[in-house]
């Protein structure tokens, strides 16, 4: 059993999204910024939430914000930076572009984690999602080593660990839908209004 006191939430709210043309964390879905949906899903499960972002705008949420330790290295650096700052053994890592995320889906990760597993990730529609995952703090050292060798691909980084993958059922899959383009955001809003 993993207690809330031993879990930190880490939200990767990186830089500007090239496809969206704006900072994704502040796009509005269902009346709230994307990042707020991530915060709401993490809150009941974590003792602290850290936002990894270079943008001061995120300070409005009153959470601890840290900047990337290694610049321009994408999510590999974001996860490393978050794990390094975390004070707990377990860490729920979320990207900020999944506004429908729920605590229920995240709880599945916690429940499925065991002693041996270093990373527990979600699989949706046959696609693994290392940015909806539970990472042990101990992963930080190997992430650092990978960054030193200029490894920027998260899937490659994750393959260095003992990983457990939790498939979502069809009803849960919409909770982890990424929003990368304005079209996808429109589609999401339309579904919401029906």
C-alpha cells in the first residue's frame, strides 16, 4: 500500500507548444486551464505537487515551481528535474495536455505498482503513455546519466527501467486524450457540450 504522504505529483508544463502556438497548460477546457485539471486529479493522491516549467505564469496556482535542470531536453529533463526535487519515493508524472485526466485513472497506477517496478505507465489504445505514469524517485540517477549521453527520447529512456504497463478500458481512454492541436481542443469541447 502506497500512502499519499509518500507520493509527489509532478506536472510537466514545459515550454511553448509548436503545434498549438501557445502555452498548453493555460488552454481552457471546461472552464479551467488544462494544468488545473492535472492539479485537481493529483491533489487527492499526493502530498505535494511540483510544476516543472520556466514560465512564471504557473505561480498563480501557489504550488512549487521548478525549472528544467537541463535546458531544451524535453520530457526526459522535465522528469529528471521533478524527481530530483521530489522528497517522496513515488511520483505521479503528468503532462499538462490531458485535461480530462481523473484521480481514478491515476489511482490505477498506484494500485498496480509493486516493489520491483520502477515505472508504472498507462496504455491507451495500444499506445504506452510515459507521461501518465508513476516513477520511483530512484529513477532520477539513470535519467541523469541518459541526459549526459544526450538521450532525449522518452520512450528510449523508459526502456532502461523495469516497467509495468496498465491498459485502460474503452471508457477510461478518453481521460488520457492528449490535446496537441486547436482542432483536437475543438473536438474535445464539442464532445463536452453534447
